[in-house]
C-alpha cells in the first residue's frame, strides 16, 4: 500500500500506561470474567507456558529468506493464478506490458492485487474447485510499470495522458472465474462473469448520504451516482453472495487548493493534499477540487459488488461511514442482524462497527439486498480495565448536533472522522485487517504500525512509542463462544494478542509465545484470515524495511500454543503479502503478492522481475494459490 498524507490534527489523548500481568487463555471468557480478573491488556506469562507448546499447525516452518522470488514451506507449492495484464477474455492472448493501451487494460487483470474474495460456483455452493476470484486492484506503482518514471512525486506530471489513462484502467477491482484441474488453478478466459471495475465504472450511491447536497456534481445534479473507485484495499464477502470492496483514501488523486472549497476543514482532516500524484486532473476536471469541489465526497466509502451478475451496478454504501476503509468483515449475529467490522487505516485513526436495523434470513438471500443502508455505525473506545465500548455515531446524540457542525445523519457520515473525534474514540496505531474467528467468535484487528506515536500519546491498547512494529488486538463479544457471541453488544472485553517485532531485540518490545522461533516472529501485521478450524493466518506489510520478506504466518489463537506463529510463505523483493483467503474446504490459500520491486528507484534498477523473470520484462503483481502437494488442507 502507498502511504498517503492522512495525518490528523494533534489532540489530547489519554496516556493510560498499563502493567503487564498473566496471560489470558483463550477460554471464551465474557466481559464480566475479564473485568473481574483485574485485566489490563494481558500478554504472556511464564506460568502459562511453563512447558514447551506444540502448535496445531503441523507444517515444517519455512526458513526465513528474502530474495528475488517467492518461497513456501516444504511440502507446499505456490502457483501464480492471475497477474497484472493477464487475459480475461477469450482470444486476448498474452499481454505486451510495454505497449498495452488503456483500452486493453480495461479488460485485463488489474494492478497491485490486494483483498481476495473466493465466491464458489454455482452461487450458494461450497465448491472449492471452481469459483470467482474477486480481487482488489489498489493503486499503481508507475516507477516499475514504465521506463524512467521515478517515484519522486512528479510522476503525475511526467506521464503521458495515455499512461495516466492506463493507470486509471489498472486500478479498481478484477473478477475472474477460476478452476482447479489436476491441482492447478487457472483463469477461465471465456467466462461471461469475468469483469473489470475501474475509475470509469458507473456506480450508485445509497444510504443516508445519497442525494445530499455535498454529493451533487455537474455530472449528477441529483447526487445519486458516482463514477469509479480507487485505493481498493481491504474488503469482505457477504452471506448473500456479494463482495464489499473498501476505498482506502483518495487524497492524492485530486488537484487544486482545498482552501478554496466549501469544506476545506473536512478535506484536510481526510488528508487531501491537492498534489495530483497520478495526473488524473490533467485528463479530467472532476479531479480538480476547485472545479468540482463535491467530487472528493464520492470516495472513501465501502462499495458492494454482485460478482455473480456481470451487468450489476456497484453500490457505494454510505451508511458504513466515510474514512480510509481497511476491511469490512461481515458477521451475521445470532439474532439475524448483520454486523460489519472496519478499520480506518491511518495513524491515530479508529476501529468501527456497523449493525444493521433489519435481520438477514439465510433461507431467503434476497433479505440481504440493501440491508447495509440502514443501521448504526459505532466507533470503539478502549479502557485500561479491559472493557471496550461502542459509541454510536447517531445524529442528535451527544455532540453530534447541528450546533456542533453536524446538520443531519448524512453529515455525520460524510464527516465520520470528525464525529468519532467528538465522541472521544480511542486513537489507534493504524487499524487494518479485521476478522472474526468462526470457531470462537472473537474478533481480531491488526494495528500495522504508528511511527508517529510518542510517549505522551500512548493509551491502554497502543502501548509502545514509535511503534514501527505493529500489534494485534483481540476483541471479545459477550454472550458465549462462536455463534453464541453477541456482536451487537454495546460493550466487549479486549486483550492484546501479540506485540509484533523481533523478540530478541529489546528495542522492539515484542511479545509472542516464548517458543516462537527465529523464523516465526513477524513485523507489521496487515491482513488476517482464519482457516476452517479457526487458526489465524497473518499477512504482513512493511517487513522489507527491516531486511526481511513480507509473508504469511500461521498462528494458534487458543490453547497452550496461543500466540505461537510459524512462517508459511515469503514474498519476493519489494512485495507485501495481502488478501489471504481460503477455499471453503481449506485446501487452497489464495494470497496477493502486491507491488514486487516497488522499492526500486526505476524499472531499470528493479530488484526483481517476478514472476516471469523475462529479459526486458516488468515485475507483475499477482495472486498465488498455496496448496499442499498431497492436496490435504493447507493448515492440517
């Protein structure tokens, strides 16, 4: 992911310093039990792990390695399934990435793959050999796409208009049918479901902000439609068969002086710099805030896509709030209401939860249609006693009134970050991937890092100054284990699951299970997912800065090996691992390998030409399929 300017103004932050106590075992304890224990954000104690633990993950751990190609543990293989420029239509043939046009790119697999959703075919089945891969294409690394195009902040001005158009066509989302035959996954090129969604795709606006005055533009004076999506990073899948793709900031695709807009304070809070980083405003006036001041309000939403209907219109669901969305994990609560967990991926931003008003009926998937348009969006506040509270962002409640600058619910959502500020939410160390464990019901949130945090800004859940390393927060809904957990409750318990970093370096202050190997610890947790048995798999983003590969780590969340990670997969030079996603039977783990060689100054000095390694070629982001050679479950 390309770091954007999304800094927020300095504000007072409670500096709750906590004292470490014993390790809370993963026993399904509810809020009462957690609070009664004197919980203060527990990690590992010697007593809890007096004997060497045996991980439930039986694979032989990969030896840490970082070079020009990818690596996977012994007994596994990792095959490229879909890469930038791959044909998505019959007869297209192999791409010529040096001469590819924007028109050609618009029907080929997009760039910088990120979130992956595997949707079985036919719809409603559990088919693990044939399905749709729904893949985010977050942004472009033009420094290794084009010759002599350094990432020096001037790329938007240096690229030709055709190159700018190609970049616009390369981002968004790719939907491809894939099939596994004889153990190999391949794109079905003649599938009628193959589809690209780009910066030019028509989209609908729904929910409270649809039709609002701030959403009206010259292209749509009614404020009910938008055009395009970008910075599609995290995501989620719904039980009714749709995909949620998250827009994670749009501040650097616009040009113009934000001070000349009617809501400059809002754009500043959302990190809009007006630097036209990609040159979009050179080709379209809608990307100049002085010419079309409402266009930025069409971005930073969650977009719902029906991958099973290639003629469907994507919908931006404004009830889920406006911020740098990272993750939109969907849980159907035991009372049928739909819950969506989301993070705001920037330093000192927040963790959010949406609870629908209506209930979903699995026997009638149509009840999921538009269910995300009405409900309550809340923001998390973590306390040092191990309790977290969800603060509703509802117009008219507390400070969210017209007198305080929130005219109606639409403005609360258009100013989600400012509303969360007003409620006193807990600032976090860059909240990214969030997932609920299907076995225990606990919810986990990755805090990737926050180098800006100082000792004065520490709080109970973000405990290290200059946190270059990241950590994972465990949120514990009350009500019971698994499907009995109440994801709509106003208060949860919470725990610190691991503190990432190198345990051998006291500067890092890392905390893993004491039996963690020299190959098993990780830095900068970004994504996470769970296999069918409830074991966590973490994808990292930023380990390259420490001279090690980003990759995938398996880790137990319960029992004596809780917090014991093992390295499964390592990315090539300059790449991050993203979007890990299992097939329903657990025999394939799809992983995005994003921005290989992006750490290079130019294409001429690329650190790798992965995955093709062709002379005169270019590096290509791609999705790989990790499988055991004996075809058993990946995590068995």
